């Protein structure tokens, strides 16, 4: 199996769900559930890049390491770059960025992100899954992507991508034929050296327009390898409604 580490950005002051890492599912903090998913994937090390001591306290005895990072980072990627410096990872270490709001991330998906990077010459790797309903295709919160023949990302967008001109000219209520249309799953793998390079790049024009940080990589001329996820990634937790759904899902599984 590919050797990799997992880093989980955990920001206490989340705008839509304040204190999100410590919100509970099944009586335990959200961030602890995410950390367990990373441990289950067989990572060599699992780090949580936190901005608040309360997050570190909630993870005591869990088997993960804590990097206390600046509360002023603009993004989770910036937070992970500081974590990598604290951890002292070599430039060729494969780092999987597992979002801190993914309590049901499948171990096979985490492994797939690391493996895709290891088997590619791209600077980054990520995952996608086919879209099978038109509501998701038009949902701006569901990021879409297209790939080239070698499996590298050509573009990410919040809009339907690609746009089926003839089909949508007559009907936008049904999924067009000729897909698959792909939804991006927000898990990333990069080598620690490129992670530092990525965060040193200035934000690009496309990134600012779409509010999608990964476009900075493409606009700067780097490649992102995209593999299909071997298992579904259930929705993450970003709002109180998401938290209630996660609680219900956890209860149904236990």
C-alpha cells in the first residue's frame, strides 16, 4: 500500500457552524470521527491542524498528533502547509488533505487519493464521482469537473460542466445522455514540497471568480490527477441541517 500521511484542517470559528470541530455526533466531537476515518485508512501519521486548544483537548488519547496553527490562515490548505512545517515532513511525503467535516469518509477513498498521486506524475490528486441527477448538476455547491484523456483535470466549476448544448436547449429537467458528468470530491493529495509551493502561489483570476482554490493550481500550469472514488463519500457537515443528518446517519449505522 502507498505510504502516506493525513492532515486534517480544523478551524474552530467556522462561519456557518461556529465551533464545528467540537459539535457532537453520537456524543463525540465531529473532528474525532474524522480522525478515526484517517486512522482506519492506514496512514503512517494522522495530524490535526487546529487553531484552538479546545480542539486539541478533544483529541487527547485518540492516537493523532496536533499542530497548533495560526488562527489567521485564509484557507485549510494554508493551515496544512504550516502543519507540514511543524511535522517536518520531507518534500516527497505524500500528504492527504482530509477535510475536517467528513465524518463518514471511506477509508478506501482516502487510500485512493494517495495512490492516485503516487501513480501519477501530476503535482496533485483528487477524486470525483458520477452525477446521476440534474439537481446536483445545477447545484452551485456541488463542484463539477472535466478531465483530459490521461485523467488530469481540465477545469472545475460550480456550473454544469460540460454544457450539453443541444440537450439543454430543449430540456433542463432531466440528465442528458453522453456523460458521465462528474462531481468533485474535496479530498486532495500532494507531496509536502508542492504543498508549500501551492500556498506560495498568488490567487488566480479563475479561483477568485469561481471561489475554488484548486483552480489556482491549474491556472499556474500544474496538473491535478483525478480518479473515480471507489466508494461514495457521504455529504460532509457544514450547516446545522447537515449536522442533524449526520447524527441520523450515525444512529442508523449503530
